[in-house]
């Protein structure tokens, strides 16, 4: 039997997914330093550069198989292949249920699809695993706004801004009834 490349890739991926995913890398110390830096940042541009450094840690998957699934899902999302992205992130979450970024990315795809009710549990799962994941916090706030749960959204957004006061979503709190920035 001759296997074509796509079939071979599917077979290798399926075999790899039967293995157990190792624990996610522990980047707590590095992230602590980045949170201190972003809170002390003097400009939005400086804060963005620091936030990009955070992304490098959040997107550091537990092993090569998980990294491949994450990368494929993100590439599919960038190409607006949302179903392909969901497939990759579903596989990632199944393979690495303790890895926060799998849930966060799947939530983002569902947010883009305006399926806020499906995105919200994934954001909660990501935050269970990585409570200071600023992107998951801001994503949860945006999702709650999308669901019309504005008071909850503002609370979550304030949590995100406590970690990174330079988030572009900070403008969503201006002129809200209980806002004190």
C-alpha cells in the first residue's frame, strides 16, 4: 500500500495524539518579569513589544505535536479557514487538556464566528489554567460584551487592565457608569 503525503501526515498525527501530552512549560518567572515591565511601560508602543514577548511564552506548546497543532490552527485562522482552525484546536485541546493556549485559540475562533456562547467556556478553561493570561481575559471581556453582559465584561476587563494597563480595550471602560481609571 502506497501512502500519499497527506495520508501519511494524518497517520503520524493520529499516532502522536495517542501519546500523552507533557505538562505545559512553566514560564511563571519570565511572565512575572514581563508583567512588571508592562505595568511600568511609559508608552503604548513599549507595552506592545512587551505583550509580544508574553505571546511567545503563551504560544510555547508542551511538545512538538502540540506546537504543530497550535501553529496549524493559527495559520488556518489567519487564512480565515475557521473550520480548519477549529479542527486543529479541537485536536490540541483533546491532546493537551492542561495547555491554556489551546482553549484560548479555540475561543478566539468562535469569537470571530460570533459564537460567543461557545467561546465563553473555552475562555474560562484557559483562565483556569493560566489566570494571568491577559489575552484570554480581554477576550472574555469582549465575549461578555458580545453576549450583552456588559457589567460582567467591565469587571473582567478591569482584571486584564490590572495586568496590562495599555490594552487597546481600555477605551471600552471610558464613560461607563462605574468606571474609575
